[in-house]
């Protein structure tokens, strides 16, 4: 039989065949009709998946820095509800009515139940089906934990940049008639920044990025010329739009030049060295824009700080349309 025929035969028969995936010891302990899910190893090695995990771990550690909690591995550190409780209390500025430390499985699950009910209460307006349960989180199901954390990051507009379009292949192993069967399911963990963090209407910049990347360089060149015409008065020069506006300093100075006033140095950080200081600067620049009669920028300060080019271009184009004839 040719390889192609063999492949075709396997493809037809495989849904009914016992699992060809590596069998874990715990799979053989499954009860009849019970199932277990595991992330496909190739998905675990995907750079964007790894980045998502790292971004979320760094975010949790930033939020909980005063609690002296350091998360190293999501499924091992979050399954018992302790870290999730602290995270939610900090983000929502609330106090949950749960026992502080619980060693027993029942106690841990009760704590998780309370935390997840509070999460559901917060997310209710979005009415998306929840992709996590007490049993999944306590069972150290990384996909469920990631779904939960992404939902929290979106709801609280976390100052982080989630990698876009992250999906994972999940292997579902089920026991039927004493045999293990497996199937693959694709789980989408993130979509686009706009959809996740800010439900803005699409604009010309979306079209530009999606359909006319060649024209992007023309727009960037025009904006660089525009900002340098004014920043040159302070002997400042911009060559890279995505990086040189990320700390907010040039944005603040540019607003002062465009509106012809001196911005007091105590209002912003001239040499910001932390994420929060940069966000403060960009937010302050946005306030100056509103004071100048401009519309609220269609971008988040966090996205500008996170070197999101589309957000930076939107902010600068907003200035360009109002001040392009200014000498």
C-alpha cells in the first residue's frame, strides 16, 4: 500500500483508534468516560505562548509585589486559590470572606469557589461563557488558568501588552470501554489588542496596517517631519516613532511647543525609569491634548509605553491634523 493510501486510511480510522499520543501514568487511572486534557508539547514551545505566560506571570508579580508573593509557575502557584484571592483583592480593591491559609483540598476548593464567584460577578456584563471551573483550576489545567488571567487582565485594563492571536492545541484523552482515545482541540487564548483591551471602532490605521503596509512608511515619514519641525526648537530629533515617544517625555514637550507654553518640570518625569512613570507621562500628555481642545486619543497610554506603533501613530496623527499648518 502506498504511503498516501496508508495516510488516508489512518486519517479515516484515527478518530476511532486508541490514543496515539504519549500515555501519561495518570491517563491509565482514568475512570470509564472520564477525560483529561493536556497541552500539546509543540504548542508549549510556541514563542507567543511562552510570551503570554511570561507577561501574565510578570503582571501578577508586579501587582502583588507588596504582598511579597512571587509566582514562578502558573499551574503550581495558582491552583489552591491563595494567589488568585490576593490578586483579585488587589485589583478590585476588595476583601474576600475566605480563610487565609487552607491546606485541605476541600478548603482550597471552597476558597477557589468564592474567588471565581467574585470574578463572575465582575465579568457578568460581558456575558461570555466562562472557560474555567473550580475543578479545572484546582486540577492545574493551564489553559483554564490562562483564560481566567486573560479575562482579568482585560477587565482591569492591565498595563501590559498581551501577545495577539495566541492559540494552543489541546489533546483530550478519554477512556471508553477500557481504551484510551484522544482528540485534538484548538483553544484561542488571545485575539487582537483592540478587541481585548479597547473595543474601538476600526479606523484608517487598521486599514493601513492590514491592507497597505507600503503606505505606512509614507505616513511615518510625514509624522516624523511634522514632530521634528517643532522638537528641533529644543534641539531634539526623532528618528524612531515607535520607541522615542514611548516614555511620554517628547509627547509632553511637543504639546508645550504646539500650544506655546512651558510645561513645569515637576508635572512629569524627565528621565522616567519605570513603567508607571512612563504611563504617568503619556497620560499627562493626553490631559494636555484634551486641554488643547483635541479629542481623547484613541489609544491607551499603556499601549504607547509598550511600543505599540499603531497606538503611537494614532496619537501623533491626532496632533498632526490640528497643528500641521503651525510654524
